[in-house]
């Protein structure tokens, strides 16, 4: 009885700690903060989970250390770099990695390894178990029964708040834009506040269900029985259907690759009209990117639901090889466009994405003929590529590449707007240009960018990264 009471107290304290963490996370999001503060919050959350599990004498999975190291490395990269180039992809990856680490640390995965059941592990662990309420049982004593029902009702109310809040905000925005008087009324309501009490109350109302969910995420995955997933069976007598589908695409892509060879040759040896050829390169890349993604979906669908026959494997192999050819064609087009007009965030990110996709398609193709955990390898490739990008100052690399091309006369103009788009990441190259260039017009534009960066750093004091602190010092040394 005493141990049961102690366990309940620990659970409540853990829930309160998660509500506090959720509250701080929402405040960071609203203040567009991040950097070191987000890193600290991640470390605190991981530490609170480990302490809670240790206090309840839960046996931890040894493999969780590998995933924990990845989470912490990703969190550290956010403290070091601004990573505006990644456009919050690293933040989403941190959230996914953190959630998957929770499943690993409590041993809640189906096969206790990262495999093709990753989708089901996420579905069960993050969405089904935390919100699955216990059925009402006949409990001795009316008080215990009442408390059980009351607790479940409170959790259901919290769940309703979590589901309704995003939709409420969306509908509220639509109503505000639809009626001017309603807009003024809402403006008056939100402007009436005693200090920040109103804002803090709203944040707390959102943090309570979110923090409760985080606590349930850990507790329900500890207690829940492992859900046995039925293996997906191939569709009966589907070989001829799938072979017909694959054959059509194989022939289509074969024709395209032949035409693409001539197209790539024309890009490498343009006949006078460079602008026309560049336009073809620019337009062709994104269409091919979509085609590649469609091919990956076809590949995955047939591999999942098709019969594992030699004919199907051979057809999928041909699709895989042709997809690799399409990716190469797309990259050649983008490379030609970059050589003529320089790098941008979009050109850099899509090129990197296509390179990663190239590796993933190779892995898928090899998995048709060799048995290995291709899911873990694919996820590992994507995860560590993103980690590498998170530690790399890609924004400065883009700015430096464009400036070097401009200095050698390979591109006609140095686009200063690229510096504004990548933010403080390009400060090092901007300072180098400012000190070296003899072009007064370019120098003035660079000075304006540096002044804007200096102002942004001083204004967003809650956004703290090592890169920002270093950039601020460098700008002060040169401009002052």
C-alpha cells in the first residue's frame, strides 16, 4: 500500500514536471526562441524521463544510449548553429528522434529494433497507447471507483482540448478575416490583460494537456502490452497486374532516359542560346523530383503488397535502376543551373535531398536480392545526413560559393538577397567581401546586410546560439 502511494506521488510529480516543460517549450515557440534554450530544455526532458524510470525501478533498454546520443547531438547542433538553411527540418527531426527514443528506452517497440515496423511503433506508442483509457472495472470501494472514473474523465477533457485547440485557432483566424467588428472585439479581449497574466493563462491551458500527454506517453508505454501486428500478406494472384503496371513504367522511363541523354549533352554543350537551355534545366529538375518520389511510392507499394517472385524483383530492380538514372539526370540539370546562376537555399536543399534519395533508392534496390534490415540503414542514412547538415554552416558555404563564382566572372552578379535569406550564417563571407571588394555599390549592400544582422541579433535576445554570439562580435569589430 505504501509503495503504491509512493508510486502515485512520483507519477504526479513527473506529470507536473512535464507540464512545466511543455509550458516553457510553448513560450520558446511563441517568442521564436531556440538555440541554447531549446538544447537545455531537451536535456532537462531526457534527464527527467531517466530519473523517473530509475525511481520506478524500470529496466532500461541498453540500445537507448545510441538513440539518446543522437538526440543530444542534434540538440547541441541547435545551440551551435542557427540552421536557417534547414527551415526547421532539424527541429522536427529532434521531436521525432526524442519520441522514438522514449519508445526505445521503455522497450515499447514490437521487435525491439528499428525495422519495417517503425510506422506501427510510432502509431501505437505515440497515438494509441497514450490516449487509450482503461476500461471501468469493478473496484472494491466506491471511493476508488469514483477516483478512477474521475481521472479518466479529466484525461479525456485534456485530450479534447489538445484536439480542439489547433482547429479553434484556425477557425478564429477565418472569422477574424471575415468580419471587421469581430476582429476589433477579439483585439480588445486579447489586449485587456494584467501584465502577462492573460497570455500566461492561455499558455498554461495548452501546456496542461500537452504535459499530461508527455507523462502518459511514458507511463502507458511502460504498462501496455505489446501489440502484435499481423504481417501484411501479398495480394493473391496479383503478379500479372503488378508486372503490367511496372512494365508500362519501365518502357516509359527507358524512352525518357534515352531522350534525357541527348538533353544532358545539350546542357553540357549549349548551342548559343544559354538562356533557353538554362530554362529547360530549371524547369526539368522539379518535375523529375516529383517523378522520383512517385517511383519510390510505386516501388514501396509493389514490394509491400506484391508477391515475392523473381519476375517482380527483376521488374522492381529495373524501376530502381531507371529511378537512379532519372535522379542523375535531374542533378545534371540542377548543376548546370547552379553553374550559371549560383546557389540558393532551394537549389542547395533540393540537390542534397536528391543525393540522399539516390542512396536510399540504391538501398531499396539491393534489398530485393539480399536480406538485410534496409529500413534501419535507410533511416540511419537520412538521420546522419541531417545531423551533418545541422553541424555544417551551409548558409556561409552558399554565400562563399556565389562570391567565388562572381570574382572569377562565372556569374554576372552577386545576389546580396541570398545573404538576407540565410541570415547570420553568412556573416563570415559577408565580412570578407566587405573588406576586400572595390565595388562601392556592393560594399554598401553588404554593409546594410551586416547592420540588419547586427540589429536582428540584438533584438532577438532569446535566440541564443554560438554562431550568433560569434557573428555579433565579428560585426562589432569591423563596423565599429
